[in-house]
C-alpha cells in the first residue's frame, strides 16, 4: 500500500492523502480581488486529486501586498470575489481548501516576476512605502522601509485577525500563516532584517515575539474546529541569519499555542542567499522539525517524482509533501502518482472515462458505461 495515499490528520482536519498544492502567487488580482483567472486556475487545480489546496499568499492589508496585483482578503469586495470562486470549487471538487495569509513587509510594492520583480518606489505609479521591523531595505538599492512602531504592530496584528475572521466566514478549511520567504514575519525572526532594540528585537525570544502574537491573534479569530498552521523558512542561507535551531524553537513555541503543522521551506530573506539546490533539498529541515517538535510537517522543494514523494513519507522524513511548479506543469500529478504507486485517487465522474485500461482501479468509485 502506498504511504503517500494514506490519510493524514492536520489537527481536526482529515486529509485522504498526503499531497498538498502549495500556495503559488498569480499576480492577477485587482485591488486584492480575484477574477476569472483565479476561477479557472483554482478550479483546474482543485480537480487534481490532491488532498489539500492552499490558496496563494493573501495579503491582510493593501500595504501588505507583495505586488499591486496580489490576492487580498481585507475588504468586502475581496471577500465577495473569493466567495464566488470557492462556491464553484466546492460544487465540483472534493478537496480541502486552506488559505495562506501574510504581509510582505519590506518586500512589498514590487513588480510582478514577469516584469522583473524589482521594487516599485513610493514616488512611482502604483508604488507605496513598505513597512518592516527595522529601517533596513531588502536590497541595497531599495527604498528604506518604515520601521513599525507600537501602533503599527497593533494594526498589523489586527489586520491578521480580521482576515482570519473573513476566512472563517468563507468556510475555508484551514489557515496557513506565512512566516517564510523573507516577508514580514520572517523579517522579525531574522537578525539580518530585525535590528530593533525593544522587546521585539535582539534575542531569539524577542525576535519570535511578534510572529507568535500574530499566531495567537489568528488562532483566536478562526474557529477552534479548523486548523491553523505556519510556513517557516528553516534557514536564510546566509551566515548569521535565521537558522534551523531557531526554526525548531519557534515550532516548539507554536506547538504550545495549538499550531496544527509546520510547512517547512527555506530562503527568501536576502539577495545574498546561497542556496544548495538539488532534489528534495529542503526535506532534511522538515525531517528535523518533525523529529524534534513532534508536529506534522509538510515538505516542499524540488519534489517532482511520485517515487521520491513516496520515499519521503515512507521513511518518516515528513508527513506530507507540497508541490508548486510541478503541479502547474502537471495538474494531474496526483493521478499519475496514484497510477505509478498502485493507489486510488478521487476524480470527477466526468473524467472517469480517461482512466487508462491498465489502471482500471485508479479512480475511487469509477464506473462508466456508454451506449
């Protein structure tokens, strides 16, 4: 029996297999509100057979967007736009849907990747002043961000909580708090970005304080019967930056607060990062968090082959795998993985006739006759 296709419990959420669609920004929203592109994109991925789909990084405020085209959940218009799309997904796809919520911090006000990804300065059209733990820019040539004062910290916490309440009204199955990839909460964690001299800077305990306060605010605002978890960059890949020891300590603190899982990634904080790429290159970090913290971990990063994903789960290196680029390239990746591993997967009945003859038991409940 395939380990990849066994059920997994994320807090109160039961998943039928261990394949997760990772959050992937589409840079296609208007003032934070999704449109028809998101309907097509998310509807397509929802039919994949994966157990869980995590919506792209969703900003908790306009100034928290990475680009002017980011998805948001800070207005009634945002909420209504997402409600339309989620209704269509739920009507046709048996998949759990969670949302990643975050704030870009000093990496805000950027161009879309296909436009170069560079910062849009505050005096340029569509640009705004970025906010951060400290007045330290992401890249040397970037505009210096505004350091958040106490009122700013309270406002950001409240923004996270308000977004969590909107997510609850939308019926989302879970929330992932984005504390990775160099965005605001990661900036608080890393000594490379956090130069504060108050209780939110300096020691590891102080640097973890604001991300933990945000987690507490989100957990209190989201229904107790639905899970909240975090995505964390396990290392900055820069000497003197955030590292795996801090990640373990943060994960232990999150576990004590009711965190359901840790989605383990790396990098994103500094242009000076030197990442050692290779198949499954981030999996050892997920394995260490799993071993030392005891929470379910989700591994991500150059996991592309079914046999590779199967081995990660079978060897106890992680509890689930998440796929991003591989899922965009092959939106039926879970179908193909099930075929290779001798497992079964959910698929809409309209697609049952696509089942190859050699995999006649591939789809759950598949039976198709034609006159």
